[in-house]
């Protein structure tokens, strides 16, 4: 009896986990479709100051925006990066709008040899500019298994609030913008452009939920099969036990034997 209860609980648990993974797969496919729609939509205005508290990953991550303002190049921040061009840094530069609000713009990737601002000063835009790119949500927990160290100016993630505080910025948006590549350049030409290199945003959502679902459902079927074999084996054992009935058990012949003696 206890074995049967355990089998039922195991089957129900594995089946529930498989169903949960099916639901997660549907959610992930919907998310991928929504993000793809945002990325390829025409660039729109950034969220207004009054809407900042409502900006979140589910509704806003990877929205295609265009932002206008003046770069504060003397307040740039380098954060550790790993890209298809190798290891290096992202260049985050504050962009101050006419109303005084600030949006951090990821102007692109630089290798270690180009980390010094003086080595790429010729690529710094002057005056008011408009930048198109993708909205990204702040990354407050560090990265590469290491926490940000503002005191030492060592950054492993793009923590908007911490970077803004370290640079003495006010009215900083709770998100940053990954600048997109120059549409007039091919991907190969963009990679060879002056630093920083833009347009290296990676949009990838792992989607192994179908494999997980099949695994859980497979385990549920294995439990069901094992329970059936145990039940069948128990039935056979019961049939061979003393006092049990079995089709193969010998039957007593009620007729008298021919050689029986009478008194």
C-alpha cells in the first residue's frame, strides 16, 4: 500500500513538473515574439520622467528608442564586457536632455588598449545629438560573479543608480540605452570602425522547456511502468503462494483409483 502511494505521488509530481514546463515554454515563446516586435519597431520617444517608476523588464526591455541630448564625456564609466570581439569594456556616457534629465548611453565596446578616453577622443560627439538604440534595464547585482566597487571605480555590471551616484548625476533614468550600429555600415565594417564599437547587443532567450517537459513526462511514464510491473509481479507471487489459486496448480481427482482395496 505504501509503495502504491509513493508511486502515485511520484507520478503526479513528475506530471505536474512536465505541465509546468509546457506552460513556461508558451510564456517564453510569447516573450520572444514581443521582444522581436519591440526591437524591429520604429524608434520611439523614451519613457517620460513621470513614467520612470513603471519601467520594467517585462514591458520595456529592448524597446527601440531615440534619445536626444548632450553627452557628458568627462563622466563616462567603463564596465567589464565580454563580446564577440573579445573581452574589454562598455563605455557608458551620460546623455543630458534639455530638461536636465540624464540617460546613460552604452556607446559601445572598447578593448583594453582603448580604455583610456584620450585614445578615442576623436570619436566623441559634440553638442546636441540624437542616438537610436535599445532600452536596457539596470543591472544592480554586479556581474562575472563579482560585485561593483564604486570606491575603486571598478564596474562589472551596468548599475545605473550606482554609476549615477558615483558620477554626481541627478535625475538619472532607471534604465540605459544600448546604442545601435550605424545602419549605413555593414556588420564587418562596423566591427572595424573607430572605438567604441556599437551594435553588439546580444538578444538571446534560452528555450529548453520542451526538453525539460519531455524529461519530466518520461519520468512519469517510467514510474507508471514500474508500478505496473510491481503489480503484475505481485499477482504472480500471490498465485504461487500456499492456499492461492493458479491455473497451473494440479487438481485432485475425485474419482476412486482402480486399484483401491475395499474392506
